[in-house]
C-alpha cells in the first residue's frame, strides 16, 4: 500500500468555523481529530499510523450518526429514512476498512501480538462486523429478510454480548455477571445479542465507578416463556422516565449529564416485539431492572 504523507495546515491559515451541536458530537469529533493528529505525528500513513487515520474517519462518521438520527427523529418519515441512509452510507466504508486492519494486526501482519491483545482485537473486529450488519440493513432494508426465529442459546449469546462490552465494563469500573445457566429461547440470535448488548450497555452508562457498579443478567423459565432481567445498582428510572423510555428519543436521564440519544431501549422494544415477546421496566427501589419475556424454545 502506497504511503501518503500528511501535510499540516500552514501556520496563519484560518480554519473554517463549524458549529457542532451537542456534547456527544463534539466529543466524537475531538476524538477523531486526536487520532488524526497521532497518525500525522507518526509520519507517512503506513502500519499503525494508517490504522489510526482510518479510525479517525470512522470516529468522525460514528460521531455524526447519532446526531443525524436524533435530528431525523423530529422530521417526517421520508426525511428520517433519507437521513439514516446517508449516515449509514458514510459509515460503511470506514467500518469495513478498520475491520480489515484489526484482523491483520490480530494475525501478526504488523508484528507479534500477545494472546490478550489478540482476543481484544478479535472482539473489536466482531463488533465492527455487527455494526456493518446494522448499517447494511439501514441501507438496504428491502434486501434484509425478516428475523429468522429459531432456537437460540440465550446463555451463550448473553455471555458473548457481555464479553463484547469488556472494554466499556472496565472503563466504568463495573462487574457484569451472567447468573446461572440461562434457558434457550425462540428468537433470532443476532436480535437477541443486540437486545442483551443494549440493555447491559444502558446499565453501564448510568452507573458510577465510585459506587461499585454491578450489572446482573438472569433468566428463568415459566409456562412456555423465558423471562430475562438485566438489573443494576445505578441511578434507576424515575416514574416519568419509565413512561417514555421505549419511545424513539426517550431518555432515562433528563439532566443532560449522561450522553445518549434515546435509541437503545427503542431498538430493544422493536426487536423484542418482532420476536413475539414483550419488554417492561418494573419498579425498583434500588437501581434499574429491564425485563424481557420471549417464547421458550
């Protein structure tokens, strides 16, 4: 691959002023710029420098997507669809390229890696593949078949989802536990993964390192149904937050202190309903509980 030298902007040349709405988008843009600067400092775009540059592009696109979705949520259906597809289109290329480099690094193409680093890289690669699947379904909804309802090993899928969030769990000083052996369900494996991932991610988001955040995934079988609960010892849901938590744009936090766009629980509800299940947020004196019920396998 040909090396492409970076040329920094000459001193004294004014940069265009860009108004960036929202703290989350500003953070994403700053992260992208930081990665680009690190890549520039390394010299020509080869090896790690190129990966950092690509990650910067992906970070920029990823920062733009939630803002685009949140804005589109307040528009008509046609404008919303076009906004989502445009954002998905811009994200697809960087995701694919970053995934390729993750796999190359994991297989030792740029030098030896430790077993721990290899596992982390492969988890990151798997997450980008799942993100690509979501992007493809947004770009080409007509090509995506309905959910394939089969027997799903809930225990295995839940543990995979928890493992995929290992970096976030460590960053939040949290402990995530899958309690016991979870019974199998009738559903779509990818959809079940996304449900567990979104619920655990939501719990991690509203916790605090100082509080010793604990998240538990458990499930039980009863009368042909499996009820899964994701609970935590975080701040929980207020009565008003429970009322609109599953709406597109609904937030568990109304103070603006927690980053987010109100898409996670809306996605959970949509996927659960497509699998002929139901989801609810029961009252809890300590922390939050989200309860998902699916047909048993």
